[in-house]
């Protein structure tokens, strides 16, 4: 994500955080054990004031602000649930809209066979390292009968043109960086993980190329060995993973055989319809900031900056729901005076939000793999349909909620 888009996302995070602080009860929040701008927060009135003071400090890198904002949102769940602001959308089950069938999205992605079902192949000089960044959303392969994640980490989903750092501590990936730097290739592929099954990845991945490597082992007392800056450059088609058994043993990094593809760009006429829809949202108070950000991304002449902004917005929508769920769970813990909560309780609390939360999380997990296997025109059509369908559903749910 570009620095400008990071800044816009940070602003939205802080606005949400300040809004919730303002609407929360005027009571002590010392139990949050939170320090902002170097000062301890003693009351809920102090929290927004200190957040504003801290946020106004200038930074070239917005990521610390992003992390603080997300941490603040997560901490707010321990405030009184009855005083937290209501969700903007209806808390009843989502309507039967095409955007509410996320399992179909999962099934539409071209996934590689599970590593446990893959045979070893002879190594070749042209083999490319594979570095999966994500893990299964629900690792037992079953949407029903288990809780959804209580919190989802805000992460940069790889898209073409993204500049992103990675912190390296595992020996197998330190070995990978040593190898690709010494042989001069300085690149590896990053696939999206299957939302349900460990050791299964999308057939199409992104090529990461190293921009800079910093050794910070001494600064972190050996906890993190390297911080590496990368540029996401081109799509890759994975034909076969040559050493699947090493995924289980973690003795070394994975390698695959496949092809590095050209990153084809959508024609201006294919992007036009998305632009018209976004301009139509500028007058919509609820979505005008999102529309402005996505239009700025569209101005770069590629669909991928728009996709990155859309995915980060989806992540924030999911996080907002998860904050509400966590607040209700925390309330039940306090009322029952117990230290832990059973899965059945979590499932009961998540039920009113479950369909929408599933939809948001699985769209984040599947949109990029689906787009990568599409033609440029199909990419624009798919993204257009996703944006229009979801925002229409949310607008309808919001109107229904207000009328109740």
C-alpha cells in the first residue's frame, strides 16, 4: 500500500476510534493499562484527547499509527457493552444477496492439491522459493460448529505494486534469503492460503523482489534476524511444489516449478464503469471517503491499487464487527465471573453477525486469488460486482435498521 493510502486508512481508523471513545461512557478506563503519547489514560475523556495529540505528530511511515489504531479498537471492547455505539448495519441475519455466499468464492479459486497429497519431485536449478504469509481462517475445514476468529490481524494483502516489509526470524526463511541473495535472483513467490485447509495454497501467487535487507539481530536480542523490504511485481503460476514434505518438518523452505507471468493491465474502458460507480458514491456521506480513496487508486491506471484499498476497507468492516462481538463476550465473562468462555458461548454471541462476518473475511481471503486467474476485463467486472453488491446490501440493511 502506498504511503498516501496508508495515511488515509490511518485517518479512518482514528476517526472510528475517536467516535467510539466519544460515545462510550464517561468512566475510568485505567484497567485498559493503555499509554498514549507517553501518558497513562485514566478516564474515557482523556483517551480521545491523547489520541488526537499523538496522531498529530508527523511520521513518514504510517504503520505505527495503523497498529496503534487497531490496538485501540481492540482495547475498547472492555468498555460497557450497552454504551458502545450500535453497528451501522442491521444486526439481524444478512439478506440473501449474492454477496452472502462466500463458500462459492472459495470453491471458485484454483487451489493446488494439499501438500500431504503431493509427491516429491527432483530439484531443478529453475525452482523458485515459496513463502506463504497467511494461514487458514478456519483450519479444520468446517465453517459450521466452530467460532470465527475473534480478531483478524490487519495485514497488507499482496497486490501488484505493493511495497511491503517482512520480519524474518525462522531459520528456514533466513536460509531462503541467504540463498536468493547469494545466487542473485533476489525473489520468491507468495501465495494466498486456503481459508480452511492447512498446507493448501492458491495456484496463482505474487512475485516478491527484494529492495533492501537490514540485519537487526543485535537490536532485537536475536528475536528478529532480518527486516526485508520488497516490491510485489508480477503474477506467478504454480504448477507443482517439489518438496512438500518440508512443509511439515520445517527443515527448509518450499520450492516450486511454474512460470512467472506478465502483469497485464485493464483497459481504460474496462476501468470506466468502476470509476462511474465510485463517483456516484461521493455524495453518499457514509461511503464518500472510501470512494475518494478508491478513485485516487484508480487514477494510477491499474485495478490493483483499488483492490488494495477495497480489501483494507473490508478488513476494517470485519474488525468493527469483531470489536462488538468481543465486547459482548467480555460482558458475559464479567457477569459469570469466569476466566474462560466456551466455544458454545462464542458461537451464540457471533450468531447475529456470523453471516456478514464470514462474508467479509472470506472475501478478503479469496478476492486476490480469484482476480489473478481472471482476464483484465473479468477482473474489472468482478470487482465492480463485488463493490456494488456489498454496498447496496449494506445500504439496504442500514435503512432497515433505522426504520426499526
